[in-house]
């Protein structure tokens, strides 16, 4: 496959990241509107989340352009694990420790959290890069197939859950755990096949491209974002089993808005 076409596809995936962020922030705003908070408090809460999210994307983009995530033989620990762990831990701690963030998470429609991850289908770029001989199959095949499967299932599962038919919650649980497993496998294989002192796989053809821009924006930004969304989905599924609707988080946030 033509190298220019592959690079253009990867660049397209990066180019739509701002659109994905805008869509995520739109969904967040819709969730806030479901609460009883005053409009001003809704806006402040939205900005508290929106500004760090945009800054996070810009920071990862700048680091990627500077080659921070490129793996080097015998060098330091690759930057991709740090890019995944830091925002993931930060986001989940905020959600579980902050009453306001928890209420916002509860108020965001669960089918939207699932359907939004249709963007995972862009992971098909790994398969194209492997077919062109630019990525090792031990990483690209499971990562690409897993991403495509999770991405293609996102909308059907979201619509099924939204329909209220029996089995919707079970399907949502299964889809979320499948998505988390896909990301865990991809991260592990990507780490073990990259040219560092920890490399155990793809010794003849190391996984160099995944740490370079633009492809690195997938593991360094899209993966932690997807993991946070999975965490939010599972959080909602667990809590929604003990309540009906969004009345409880709405009341909590309304109280905070009056304080």
C-alpha cells in the first residue's frame, strides 16, 4: 500500500481528534443540562472539565511532535505508558472523589458514553500499516482487529441499551469489558514489541512507528480517553442498578449550586 496513503490516513485520524473532543464536550454539556444546577454553575463546571481536556490534547500533541514518545534501544522507559497512566488515574480519582464530578458522570447519558466510542474503528490503521510491512503483526493484528470490533459494536450496543429492552445492561457490561481488554492487550503488546530494554517481541522488526507522530496520538491520547469513558460507563452501570433515572445526581448538584 502506498506510504503516502497510509500517512494520510493516520494524519486524518489525528485531524479529527479535535472533532472528537468537541463531541465529548457537547455530550458533557447535554449531561449538565439534565441536572438542576443554575445555568451559570453548569457553565463553570463545563469549563472546569473542558479546559484541562483541551490542554491535555495540546500537550500530548506537542510532545508527540517533539519525539518524546519515540522508543529508543536501551533508553528510558517509553513515554506512552506515562501518557496513559497519568490522565487515567487523574480522571478516575476526580470522578470517584469529587461529588460534583460524580454527579456530572451520572447525568451524562450512558448510551452516549458507549456510542461515542465508534471512533475506535479508526484503529484499523494498524492493520493497514501491518499490511504495508510498517508494523509488526504481533502488535498490529490484535490491536487493529480489537479496535475495529469494539468501534463497530459501539453504536448497536448504545441503541440496544437506549431501547430499554431486556439484556441491554448485560450487553453494555460485555462491550465495556471487551473494550478494556482490547486496550490492555494493545498496550501490552505495543510495549513489549517496542525497541527498548524491555522488548520481548518482534525482535527482527521492532515496533518503531507506533511511538512516532502521527500514529502515536492513538496510544498517547485516544487510549487513555477511551479507558476513562469505559470507566464512566461501568460507573454508571453499577450505580444505575441502585437507582432509577437521574434524580439523585440532579438533586446533589442542585444542592451544591445553592451552597
